[in-house]
C-alpha cells in the first residue's frame, strides 16, 4: 500500500496498517519541492523518476504521526457556511442558513412534543397496570376473608 501524502490523509493509512496478514508496511511518499503540477520544472525520466530517499525509523514514525494527526474529513458548502460568521456571508446565504435554523428548531420542538407525549402515555400505562395489580390483590384478599379462609377472632 502506498500512501501519497500531498495533503496527508488518514484513511489510506488506516487501510494500509490494518489489512496486513503477516506484516504491515506503509510507504510514505513525500513530494519534492518543485514537483507540483503547476510548477513546470524539468521532466524527470529514466533513473531520475524514482529517487529513493531513505530516512530513519524515527523519521518514518514522525511522518506517519503527521498523517494521522491531519484527519480532515470532507465538509459540504453548507457546513462551511454554518461555521462562518453570518456577518461575513452574502445576504442570500445568511437568509438560507436562518431558514434552515428555523426548520431545525421546528423539528426539534415537534420531536420534544412527541417525546413528551410518548413519556406521558408510558407513565399512564404504568399507573393503570399498577392500579390493576393493586385492585386484583385487594379482590383476592376480600375473597379469602369471605370464603372463611381467614382466621377470625
């Protein structure tokens, strides 16, 4: 498994380090300065394409920790807009976010009302079952005293 770290990403490293059967190897490729697509440098060919630069095990551990620490998940434009101060957003986007906030609040209130009704219904059911159990117990006690099973002085 080769992990191109140009920005570092945790996901391929996780796959590489958890899928080995006998050993786990991760090859970390560090781009050389001037190697980006927009930096039209001299085209490397032949033996110059793969120049091996070996580091120590400490350097490898350092680079791997850097990859693991950089765990940015993709975020949508909506999420980025929500994270931005409303004053800095265009009015149309701010209005859209305000409308989304109102809808979320309405759904939250509806859910709370629904949950409160469900809790009240459950509490009423438990009260009814408790009252039925107590009534059955009183009825059984009365039946014993009428039948003469009880000891009367």
